[in-house]
C-alpha cells in the first residue's frame, strides 16, 4: 500500500465516494450482538449527513502556520548546537527550547501525513512533504516511517496486531508514561519491534522506503552523536538532542497515543477514540482532547478539531460517544 | 560449462551485496547499545565528572572511567536487550 494513498482521510475501504472519510457501512461499535444497530438506518444517515456538513466547513482550512512553525523551528533547533557549544546560549535554555521544538514539531508532521498543509497534486505539495521531512529529524524518526505507521494506526486503530501504536496501551496514566520509555528499550518487543513486524508484513515500496530511511537516519544521527561527543561536546549533544528527544517521544506517545485511545478496547469508528479533559489544557496536550474529530475526519487540521467537535458534539453523543468530559 | 549472461551475473552480485549489507547492518544495530556506551555515554560521563569536579577512581582518567562505565553498561544492554 502506498503510504501517500488515502493520506487525507480514513482508509479507502471505509470511504464513500464523497472522499470525506465517511464509511459506507457503520463500524461504529454501536451495534447490538448480531450486528443490529441501535440507531435506525434513517437516523444514522441523517446524523452522518449532518456530521459531513460540519466537517466540510473545516476540511481544507488554511494550515500555513504549521509550515512557518516547522521551518523557523528547525532553523532555531539547528542553531542551538553551535550557540550552546560556544556558550552564547546557556545549556539549560537550549535544552528547554529543544525539548519544546522536538515535541511540538510532531504536530505539523502529523498534519503533513494527512496532506493537510497541501494536497497531493497541488502546487504546494512539496511544502507539505518538506514540513514532514524536517519536523521529525529531532526525533530521529524519518517522515516516511512516521507516515506509514500513522496511516496504519488509522486503518487498524486499536487492533492489537495491526495498530502500530497498540503497545502504548496501559491501565493508568503513570504506567503509560513509564511504558513509553520501556517500549524504547532495544529488544523488549515494544513499539519499534511492532513497527518492524508491521513493515515486513506490509512489504510495500513505501514500507521498504520507511525501513531504509530509518536505518540511514539512525546511523547518521549516531555518527553525529559519537563524533560530537568525542569532539568535546558530549553534554551539548546530550542536552540539545538526546534528552529532548526522549522527553518528546514519551510526551508524544502519551498524548497522541495513550490518552485519546485509552482503554483501547473498541475498534469502531465511534468507539476507538475518546474526548478527554487534559489537566495541561488543549494546547499543551497537542490538541489531542478532540482527537475523536481527527479520527472521524483526518482532513480537518488539528487547530480546527476543537470548533468542529463542539459543532458535532450532539451528533457524537447520539452516536454513543461519551462527550461528558468536554 | 554454461555461460551466465552478464545481466544475470550483475543481478546475482547485487543481491549478494545486499545480503552482506543487511547482515552488516543487523550486527551494527544489534551492537548499537554497546557502541552507544563507548561512543556517547563514555564522553558524557567524563564531561559530567569534569563539570562537577569529581576525579575518577582507581587512578583512571575521567575518559578511561567513562569508557569502562559506558562500555560495561552498553554491553549489558546489548546482551539483555534493555538498559535496565
């Protein structure tokens, strides 16, 4: 499967011809045993129409801010190395800024994965790809890998064998935070193990490209780490790249994977994601409080999921989603 | 003796090279925790010790101690598959 195919919205096999990500059938999980829907067909269709109308108002909203943030943020991140090395910027400050950039950088990358910055075939699609490529360098995770895995997550959300993010499942927030780190251990069968297995199963050109890019980026990054460290800048690398990367990966895993999908029991369109109230607010939780809207309509940019959620709230409630948190 | 067309020979050579490369990469990534221990943890340890003004024990230099510490920890992580 080409990673760019169906990048805008839901998996192609669930899409109708409108291309809005609306499923042909109702995999909502709101079915009684035996597949009898709780809602009447007419009512479901009416809700779906309303849902689509709301989504259409937000899909394709301008997303140039992500490009500006990514390119300026990446330039700043690169500049932090020489600035910290010569002492022009205190190491603690470089560490804080780098951590923010590495963490926040994933949000524009996520938009690029869904072609929300520019659609495939459009004049500025190259910018969409540039944002994606640049923004995950601090995480030492190539865009090709991040995109293939993220789209697989959308296609098979909460499937223990096919959702690449499933190893993030944990019974509580604290255990989820610890698990984000345990899952990064070299051979514990966590996230990377899952990624490799799924890539091998996919076997597509995009999957092979993702694997190749990951090897190259990791080797380049380690080469840079080792040469800089032995060149007398070990603490600079540790505090401007290594530690921020680990903090960012845990933060991203927690807020983009664990929190919106906990407890990962339902696979249906209206059950695989939950609205939740973050104690850090919507901005610091990277916009994930309204992740349910993103899974329903990935073409809605993250900054528009909040208004879209409140417009859809009654419809989502009618669909059986617990909207009491927000 | 049958002659093998040049294109097939080239393809076979490329496939053999790819296998060798894959094996080499597997070894490198398997040993990456150890390489990380001596390539990164060692100098970080030495710089940290210098920063806080701690001397290395057993008459070792700071980088010598860093290599010992990072190398052992990296070797442990390589064998066990976990830094813990």
